């Protein structure tokens, strides 16, 4: 599963196939993308319009809501096994999703604070963070400044979730970029995501897919350079100099990661 993941409202089955064609994976959304009065229709559409379960994630409602049980009942009538739990806040609650691979969406103050414990839950396969719900849970009004950059609290949450996922040995997914027309902003944020260690980035519009995918895909020159460094390391012991630069274990890890990203782009699994 590659790095470009697209949200698709579950009450719009006419968009399922189009989303799948454009994205590496899709998130069929039963929660925020669907108006409350349309959620039963969305559940019926989810059941009636099956997509590839290996490339589909179903976002279900927070566990403390009435919609959660209804979403779970609909999910149990499908072949989907990848679930995104909205507003995940405590690891103990994840036991109710036994048998599913869970992408835990940390998007409230409590969820961010508990991210490390959530990441350690055995059925959690990845963490994702959300900015707007987080700021709303704090009583704020916007996660970004007027220049489009995140406020400090959002940057802290982003980093905290990435570190929590990394400490648990699990991938982290970066949040969406809401300004669809801001190509430069999306490019910069996607490039920062991959440089920081995020495994993928979610999005809200098909036009964002090529930009995200290109940002995560290493260039041929980067792959060649990584291969040469790793080949040189096999002939050297400890720290060595390569093309005028000191190479130690952290540099070698970066090279291995570059090759891993290249493999992911060829269709290997995002999480195992």
C-alpha cells in the first residue's frame, strides 16, 4: 500500500471506484464526511458496494457514540478488516475491535496525550493524527495560521503522534491538507512528512494524490545514491568516508529507508 491515501464519503458509492483508481488506498468514511441524517444510508452503501479490502480502510465513529455500534454492525457484514477509529482516546477501548487491524486516529487532547499507550495496543497497526478536531477539543478556532502553517499546538501533536508510533515500531500517517488549491503548501507539507518519518499522508481530494505520491517517491538519483552507500558499507567497517561525506550508522539507516520507500511505491504493504 503506497503513501497517498484518500478519504471518500461512504454515502457516495459513485465515488468509491474513482477514489480507488486515483489513490494507493481509500478511507471509506462513515463519520465526519457524512451528515448525521445520511449515516444509515452510508452504512447500507458500504455493505452493498464492496471494494478491495486490502486497499480499503473504513473510518467508524468514536466509541462513545451511538453511531459506533451501528457502524460496527455494518462493518461486520463486509470483508473489510482495516478500520480507522475516529477520536481514539484510550487503549483499553480498542479491545472492542478485536479481529480488526486498527488505524488509531488521535485527534483530541486526550488521544494525543495517550498516543504512546494507544500505539502499544496489539491490534493497532498505525497511528494517524488530526488537527481540526484536536484544536476544537481544546476550545480553539483554527489549527493553522494565516500563512497556512500549523500553530505550535498542532505541530506538537503531529510530532508526538509520530514519536509514539515510532517507539512502538508502527507507521504514522500524516493528516490532511485542507486547502485544495494550494499546491505549493501541500508539496512542502508532504515533503516534510516523508523527511520526518511519516509513512503516508491522507488527503481529501483526488487532485492531491499525484503530489503526495511524488513527494514520497525517492528519485532515481536518491535510490542510486542509497544503493552505492550500502554497497560501500559492506566493504568498510565502522565509520567511513563516501564521496567526501562521513558515513555512520544513522546515515546508513537513512539509505535503507530510502530503498524501503521505493519498494512501498511498487505496491508493497504499508504496514505488516
